[in-house]
């Protein structure tokens, strides 16, 4: 996905609250049909709603509503299909010519051009702009100059990007990458309007995109209101009047509001309610496979977790977790025990390899205890597992994982949960390397390729390599796979890289997650895409 060069992130993610604003579109939550407003649960995003600075689920939901890029992933199949791209041409899988469809515009009336993309990508890649997704542009020529690993930035624009006409531009990659066009549906590659640069503060207060919705207002900690954009030129127009994303710090409260008729959609059904949800909602419940895996990540930036033989401790901890029991008792079988580090949604041809983890992902208390002892024991004598307490029923499963580990090791204090109040604060601790203990990590695919489960998470200095693990052999295999024009051979190279992740137990794979959502009788045509995100634009209000 991101080529052979790496990003060095500046510490200190700054969370900028979008000020409450309002204009046009109406703010009523009533109405019916195309004018009705969908009321959905949500959580505040970690960062401002800039495409290249949004790399977590809550912000990603908004990105998918207010932006459209060159590609879009089919909400049913996940397949990358042309959206604003009229055509993407290449003869060598390294030099691409992109033609943007005519007639597209931003919600402020500005025309979307080739320059709208090139300027946005240059901004996203630049080190001085500190964008979380800068690494996505690492495969484009000149990235080492605009985002050097060390030293001073020597260029402001990527040499591999050239505007060649109002609706055409060329891209030169720093190596062959046959599937590169398929990643262009990710939000980081969205175009940006001129106001993003000329009045950035105004943009942050009220983001402007080219998608089917516009942002009407946002009060951090309370609600974001999005409204249908009547001038949207795409074929996937909103079938409702808008979406009110209501902030909840407890998904149990959101679920209660749903059953009471105060919400229309909850896409994070509490684990404690999974056994009741079908009856509570008269069958208005969705449970579908999604490209999501839950893991436990380790802080390799802390020497205590990066010692020789510490891999034995991680392997032992993995074998101390009774995945089948936890997925059944806590998640009512809406999770499936993981046996690799990808997702079954990819299928065999896409890189999923059932059983790749082998015995290391099977519950074996005797071997678990032995390996942990051989590895020198748990650093500090007690395992903490960090998690955010506001969404995802994380307390329940973390407690269950700890109980399993404690029982396996015969020590009721061997493992404890370590909560952080909100998702945003939790993510800030991680990105600022403030956690010196393992933490829960979930990966929701950006696009349906095995590469997306490997490179962003485990490549040296990759955008979501939160534990800061580094392995030259892994990096070399990823580079080789990216350059391979034969998809089947590329998948094999990625799986070899995945075996290195396994042999080092870089993260502990826990379970594959289904998309789970409940909805009210007030709405219809509700579905989740393969990324487990509601397809908001297709929801109808009765």
C-alpha cells in the first residue's frame, strides 16, 4: 500500500473541537421519507475531520458521508469501483495516468479538478502538516523529501504528482505496485476544496466535501448534524434528509435509547444485550461478517516488552486465552476465534489463511505457563490490558481475557484491565506512546486486501503501527509483494510476511468481528458495509 519509504510521526495528536455552527438544510429531526432525519449513536472522533488526518472508526463514518474519492468500495461486496475516476491507466504498474470525471463539485459549488486531488495529496504527505495518514502517500515518488524519516523537509510537493490538465494528472510511484488503484477509495485520498488551505480554521469548524451529505453543525461531546446535499452529483444520493450522530460514552445508554424510541440506529450493540436484541427489536437486528479483527497490541517502544525471548511471553499469553469460551459467553457467537491476522471476509484468494496461527492461538494453560516462565515472566509481574471504556463492551471482554489468563496461570492477580474513559483519550495515549502496557487494538479494513492487514499495522513506522514494532525481513517481503504484478504471488508474499508476525507474536489475535447493529421501526433499508459501517445514504425514514 505505502511503498518502501516510511513516515516518522510527530508526537502529540491535537484534538481540535469543531465549533457548533449552523446554516441551511434545516435542523428538524422529524419528517418522513427523503426529508426524515436518521438518529444514530456515535462517538467523538480523535482528530479534526481532515481526510488525511482521520484514521479511526468514528471519524471514518463521517468521512464516508461527506467525501467521495476516485474509487468507492461497493457497500455490499467491498470491491473497489470507479467513483470520481473516469479512468486510471498504466502500462507498467508504476506510472499512472488518472482522468477525473467532469461535472463533480464540492458542496460550496467549487468544481472538483485534478488539482483538487494533487493539492490534497501533497498536503497529506507533508511532514509539517502532521497528518496521521501521511504514510498512505509513501509509495509516491518524492515522499522521502516531503516526509523524511529524519532531518529537514526539503520539498513541499511530491515529485511523483503532476497536473497535466484540468481533469488529468499523473502519478509516479517509487516502485511497482499493481493493486495501487484499489487503495484510492480510502478517505486519505479524497479531494479538498480551496478553502481548506485559504481558511483552514473555517474548514475545521465546518468541513466541506463532495459527498452526499454536508455538515450542518457539531457540538463536541453532544452531536454532529449532517444534512442531505441536494446538489450532490453522484448516483448514490442520500435517501433520507440527513443524519444526526449523537455522542454516547456508554453503549448501554445508546441501546436503551434505541429501545425507547429515542434513537433509530445503534451500530455497537452492547455485549450484554446480544442475547436479547432480536426480541427487543422485533427482528430489526443485523449480524453480518465484517473485515474486522480484534487483537492485543504491545508497546515495543518500552524495553520491558522488547527483550530477547519476550516473544515467548506473548505466545504464552496467547495460549492462555480461551477464545471459543469468550466469544460464546461474552459475544453470543457474534465473534469468531481468530486463527490468523486478517479476516475471513478476504477469502482465500484475498489472503485469508485459516489456521496460520496454529497452536499459538489454541487454549493450552500448561504450555502457556511454561512459555511465560521461559520468557522471563510478565514484565512488572502483572499484565495490564488497556482499553477505552465508552464504546465496544471492552470492559466485559478484557475482564474475560484476564480471567482466562489468571486461571491458566493459577494467579488471580496476573492480569487486570486498565480503562481509559473515552476513545479519543485512549487513542491519544497510544499515539503519544504513553502506555507502557499492552492495549486492545481493533483493525477495521480500509480496503479488502491482505496488504491492508499487514503494512499499516506492522511495517516499520507505518501509520497504524502503534506498538512501533520493526522487522527488516517483514518490510522486505511487503515491498516484494507490492511490486508483484501477479496477485496470487503477491498474496503468497504477504502471507510469508504474516508468518513473521506470527513467529514474533507481534500482536495477539483474538477474534474476527461481525458487524452488529439494531434499528428502530422508524427506518428501513438499513445495512452495514463490509467495513461494518452503516450505509447511511441508503437508509429510509418512514
